C-alpha cells in the first residue's frame, strides 16, 4: 500500500514539476535528474504486472506524439513542458519494459 502511494505521488509530483518548470524555461540538469529519478520510482513501484502492457503502450504513444508535437507547436513553454514530461516518462517506461522482458524470459 505504501509503495503504491509513493508511486502515485511521484507521478503527480513529477507532472507538476514538469509543467511548472516548463513554463519558466528549459529545465536545468538538476531538474532533469529529478524527473528521471521520479520516473524510475514510478516504473518500479507504481506499475504492476497487470498494468505493464497498458503502461508501455501509453508510454510509447506519448513519447512519439510528444516528440512530434514539440516540433510543430510554436510556444516554447509547451515544448519545454513536453520535453520535461518525456524526461519523466522515458525512464519509467524503460524500467517497466525491462521488468516485462524479465517476466517473459522466466516464462510467465
């Protein structure tokens, strides 16, 4: 219960940080590391085996669409926010993908 709560709060806090920092300008190295770390926490603690398929599909769809949207949207703040969210979602997706590959290799 506590790990699920930690993962849920990490997700919400990361989105807020990504949006707020994105409105202020490009993220600095510290913010990037914080977002990546929070993404890892969400991937490790918040996504269960049953949710991993949907999480990975949603992550791939978001990562592809956000990258494209960042190219066509004229507002720097929106591009910064999308890049920050990508920085957060990417590590979480990588962790869930590795967990899924491990489970597949074990035959489950």
